[in-house]
C-alpha cells in the first residue's frame, strides 16, 4: 500500500475514533454517571442534554461535539497533506460524524451528528456556517421543530457548497450532499413524529414577536 494512502486511512480512522468520544456521555459520566440516552428523547446530543440536564451541561456537550468535528477537518486532515482541504478532509469530516452517531466506545449508540457537523464545517471554512445556522434559526423560529431546522440547515450547507465560490468545489459538494443525507437519516424518527403530529416543539420565537410554549 502506498505510504500516502496508508496515512490518509489512518487519519480517517482517527477521526472516527475521535467522533466516538460523545460529549453527552463524557459529561454525564463526569456529572455522577448520568446517561442521557435513558432520559428525554434517548438521544446523546446537545438538544436532549439541554432539555434534561440544563444549560451548563449542554454547553460542555456542545463544546466537545463541535470541537471534535473541528479537530478532524482542521487538524487531523491537513497533517502532512499536500491538499489539506480536499478529499481527505471530506473523509475525515464524515468519519467524525459517523463516529458520533455510532460510537465504538458506547455500544454504537450516540447522537444525531448535527453539532459535530457544525464543527467539521467550521474546520473546512467558517463561512459555510452562515447559511446553515441562518436556515436553522429561521426554521426553528417559524415552526419550532429543532430536528427540521437541523435537516434543512444541513441541506443549506450542501447548497452553499454547490453554488458558492469555494475551491476545490468537488470535495465540498460531496461533503455537503453526503452529510445532508446522513443528518436526514439520523433524524428519521423526528420525521416520523412530525408526520404523526407528536414531535415536541421548542419555544417558538416568531418573526413578528409572539412567543408560544412547547407543544
């Protein structure tokens, strides 16, 4: 095997292992052995951490999950790479998200990958976050569904990668499309609940200033 290919495979593997360090489960263990997968929605991500454990807990969860995405694409992928933000970065970014969703350290039961996607995109190019976060905010303000905002935010990142003036364009388009599909897959239970009318709503901040409680 070519040495450069061997190094790239190691980077992808390291990114997956890094992604398997799930913030919600790490912080839960440090906070007395709390497993947030047994609480609320049963998800190990930041939204369930906020709903079940509060803002302080959720802050550290988000910091870890965003941070590992950034490390994968900004630190691991460029290491000894001739094209630091090409296909290797895409592979590392996807691997760290898959690690978060299916963590080897925690029985392959992790979160839904949104915060880690934010970190990975931040590592690729911080400007990618603007369409993603704006879309998420607008959707949550209008409809109150965090999951819907996350899915459409990931789709907005994919569109931005396709129409924006980024180089190299091909790897970024692939990253956007593949992560949008992955985020939609991890939110399939949210889709089912929205169709059934049982999906809980976040506090809705309507564009015209009215506030409604969760439903």
